[in-house]
C-alpha cells in the first residue's frame, strides 16, 4: 500500500513540476497589486532581449551605416518598406522572381506578427528581411534609449520567431541616424542601419517612360527604397536629388497631353516598370547587405571582369532554372503545356524609331571580324552578333572584343546549318537553353534567338514559344532578317557591285525603320577580309545616313536619281526590342488584328451625300452625271472657312522614307499639320509586297496629321460599285490595323488622278467614307523642275476668304515637294503673300 501511495505522490509531483515549468515559460506572474495575477506570455516577448541590450550599451559599439556606394558600377539595390496585402505581395514577389532580382524587405514588427505567412513567403523566395521598427514610427531620433531598445528588440524578436534569424539590417522611417540610434541598434542585434536617398511610392511615376529615365539617371550604386503603402513625406521627398528626377524626352508633333493617365497607378505597376527598366539598361541588382563589401572593394568593382563574376554568381545561385544538368528540365512537359503555340517570326520591327539594326554571324574569320568592328566604329554604328555554343567555347576573346567595342551578343543556338530544320521542338529547346546558360555564365544576357542562316520552321517557332513559359526566358523573341546581302551569287564581287545589285534603286531607295540586315562574316565568298566591312560602310552611307529619290529633268522629260539626307542610325537589336512607343517617345508598337471598320450606307444615302460631302475640282469630268446632278456637284474644290484665309496642304500616293520624312520634317519645322491620302497596299503587312512600310504611316499619324485613303491599289473610280467597294473597305481596314488606336485616321477619300464617275463616287460613300476630297490647287509637283516653280504656282492659284485645298504628292518622284513647301511656308510667315494664310488640317474644319 505504501508503495502505491509513493507512486501516486511521485506522479503528482512530476505533474506539478511540469505545470510549473509550463507556467514559467508561457505565463507572467504579477503580485504587485497584492493579488496573484497570471497573464499568458507572448511568443514574441522580448523582455529578456531588452534587458541584455540595455546592459550591453556600455560597450559603446555602433551599428555601421549602409548607404549609396560611390563607384562607377552600374548596380541598384532595391528595398521595400512596409507590408502590402497578400495579393500585392504575391504579385511583387512574382515580378522579382521573373526578373531574377533579390531585394530587401524592411518589415514593421506589428505587421509581421499580424501576417507571418507573408514574411515566410518573402524569405522562401530568397529575399532578405530587415527590421523596419515596430510600427514605422517617424523621427525616432527623438526617442529615449529605453524606447529605442524596446522597439528594436521587440521587432527583432518577432522576425526571429518567424524566420529563425535576427535581421542584421535595420531601417527607420524618416529618421536622422544619431549616435543614440546607432548604439541602440547594435546593442539590439542589428549590425547595420540603412540610409537611402531615393524613395518611391505609387505616386512616383505616371508611365513607364518616367520610370525608365528615373532609373537611367541614378548615379553610382544606389539604394532605391519603395514604400509599399502610402505616399512620400517631406523627409523622404526632400532627400531626392533634383537632377535625378525623370528627364522626359519631348518629340516633335506629339501631344504631351496624351501622357496623362486617368487610371491610378498601383505600386505593383511601379515595381514592374522599375524592374523592366533595370533589365533594359542592364543594371545589376545587388542586395543591400552586399553593399559594405562592394564599398570596401570599390576599385575592384569598377572592373568589368569583377562585374561579370558577380553576374555569373547571381545567375548560378539565384536562377533556379540554370542548373548544371540540363536533363533535369522536362522540356517535353513544357512543350505539352505550351499547347502548340508558335512564337512570331520577327524579320523587321514595327517601330517609329529612326533606327534599324545590323546582325552578324560567324566568328571563325578573325580578320573579317576585326575589319568589320573597325568600320562600325567609324560609322558610329552598333550591331548584334549571334554566337553558337562552339564559338562561345572556342573564341571567348573575340566575344569579349565585340562587347568591349559596344556591341551585343545574341543566342545563335548550336546547330548553324540546315540540319536544324530536321530537329524536333525538344532538341531546339535544349539548344536555346544550353547557349543561354553558357552566355549567362559569362555575364551576358540576351532575349534574342536567331537560328543559323535565319532558318525558321514550325518546330523552331514552337521551341521559342515554349521557352518563353520559363520566367528567365519570358521576353525571348525569334529573329530572322529583312535583308541579307552576303549570298553565293556575289562570290568574288566587290562591295559596289553587290550593293548596287542587291539594293536595286528601282526597288529600294533607302533602308526603312526597323529593318534587320544580316551579314555573315565567315562565308568564304571573298578573297579580301575587308569585303564585309566595305559592304557595311557603303550600305550605311547610301541607304541609312542618306537615301535616294527621283528628280524630274525638264530637258529629257525623265527622272534622274539623286540623293537626299535620311539620318537613320544603326543600333543594337535590344535597343529596338526594348524601346516601346509612348505618347512621349517613338518606338515599338503592335499591329491591331481586329480593326474597327467603317459603317456602310445605302445607295440612296450615298447619292444624297454627293451633294454635301464631295469637295471637287474645276477640271473634273462630269460627263456621266445628269444635268440636274451637275448643278449640285461641287467644282470649286474649296472649303467654307467663314471668310478666313486658310490653306490645307495634302499629299497623295506613297513613297519611301527619304521623301516622306523630309515632308514631315518641314511640317514640324513650321509647326503645321497636313493631310495624307495613302495607297494602302504599300503599308499592308499581308500584301506580299517586299517593301511595305507600315512604320512610315504610323510616324505620320504620331505627328498628328490627318490620314485618308487613296484606295488600296490606286484604283480609279471608273470600275463597278461592287469591285470598288472591296478595295475601298480594305484600304481603310488595313490602315486601321496600323493607326486605328490614334486619332489621325479619318474616313476621308481622294480619288486617284482626281477622276470622277458617278457610280464610283457612290461606292465611296456606300463604303462608309464621310468625305470625298479633291481640291482647288493641283500642283503636279512630281513633274516640276524646281521647288520655286511649285511655290510660285501655289501662290498664283490661291483664293482668298476660302479654304484652299492644295494637292501635292509624297511619291518617290516628288523630289522638290518638301523644299517647295518650306519656301512657301517661310514666305507666308513673313507675310510676303499679303495677309498671312492660316495653315490647317482638313479635320479642323470638316464636320465630324
């Protein structure tokens, strides 16, 4: 019996001890009021840490301050302050993962305690977590030592409980770091405090262009602090340097008011714009915690070799897709998930930027490479060199030479011959991946893949599309070319012969914006190593920096070829890839697939519109109109302007870049707008014509001019209504695909040669056009012997008190048109024609 009681007493004693230990560890006992009060202890209780920190203050050690590093390296350290909701944080973490960027999140302790799952997600994604103080209190330099220690230690305790580690970094909100803060921070366990001169909030940018230029203007290695909630206060805003605010380019003829976004920008958009601009500007992302070692070795970090090593390390440690064993990636699964989607093939860019690009392959002939690099330097041109796996391994010095000269490297795959066309989608995926991996290990990043010789088939397209499903390949694009002058039939020919034959002036009066020209450097076709360099120089001088037009010769009554300045530049492929069109910037745009067409009318309504919406010409043939109809068909060709003296300059047909750009330059010089009537097959990307030029149409529209139709094939209005309506509707729809998102496209039509037939005019209005416009002054500028002759003719034909519609041209025979326009506008501004005429565009006066 005694034994039994002994066992019971022992069990009770053990349970009591266990309960006592449990209460001691989890509850606080308070007897200060004379009563026993037991409160549950928090897992975030930092009372022990606070006591130890206060004791260690006597040592006087201070936390080091991390701030911007004064080196020439192109680096950025991103930090985030505060904590957004779960959806916002998921999106931001996803964006950082997409761009392979690691950041530092300074989290307030209270918010971390409220939602520890978000903190765990941030840590799992490989980002650093710093102490953002307990609640983000401002002006903490005013707090006492005890208050600071309590705040810092409590936050550290919360973050350690969630992440398993006391953060090394601390950042206070709008606070001056005095000795008290630095001492208490170190005592509390934070080795560093972070000081940033660059603060952003969701109100910092209105559009991507502003973010781009903000990032462009950052100096040295900068810490950019992004507030996840709220706006900048006076302390944070005041630390911004005025010279580092976005410097927005202004382009002539573009309305700045278009940049005003009505939709409120979110912090997620701000982050995406920043990451995209960092990627485009090749800025290396580093963690805030790495800055002390970078500053310590700042001289080394100015060396490109060191930066390459950093990039290599980042790609090895942070890019989960770049693994030592390519077989670990299930390409078959990725291909199946891609669901047969094909990447578009880019042979030229849809861009309004005044640039094009040269691409090169073949590094085995070093002499040819060196000669070409020297010539590109002389021409101030930058190119893109696509390299294969074999070349990366064999010629690292040649690749470094290309990069050092300011050019870029693209992914040229592994198989550089026609056997690539026999490979499976999976095999091509592996080739793209393996070359990209080799390039990244050398610190080289690219989003461009060009197969050997520009070969393209469905498997290649599917492979590139599949690769874009992987985050680090998200922006990869498939390239071929629009021109490739190094072909076998030119074996042993000189540069003059090759350029003259390949770029026949009957077809090509210049190269166009966005073209991709491909040169093979090691073709073995030429005896001299400078053959490619000579072709590059001749092509650049005659078809890029300048172009050609046809000048009328009065003596022979024919046309002579004559040169005109063009002023285009040769840029790297990535420049055209990454320069997007905005209201303030010329650049890349998208073709619209589902354009908004015009609304058709009945034949009866079309006949009625002839009375009011046809602006005629005094020489027009009205032989197929009845006597009654001849009474109301307009023959004056002017527009009612309520007695104002107005001139509407209009340009017909279509031409190359040298003529059209020159006209646009003159209009911009005098700050006036005009109207353009376009033969639209020449801008139809599906027309089958080799030199279609939608970029030129888009440029006209971006400059704010009216654009109407001159029919699809320049068809005269003497065909049947049914036949004409097909071309009339197609003409408008094709233009709508290119400029339908801009206000320039108008439902205006001008009859080719100004010829008029009743049924043809009815077809115009039936198709949905609002106005058919001829004009009262037909210059015949394409067959004039001088610019002065054209300007004088316009002056002689002007009618006062009306809107004069001047018919000019933009075809390749309009050599003197721009010069004549410049003469007339200059004289008008000087008042040489009596009362100054107002220059307007048709839509300023025609009813909408």
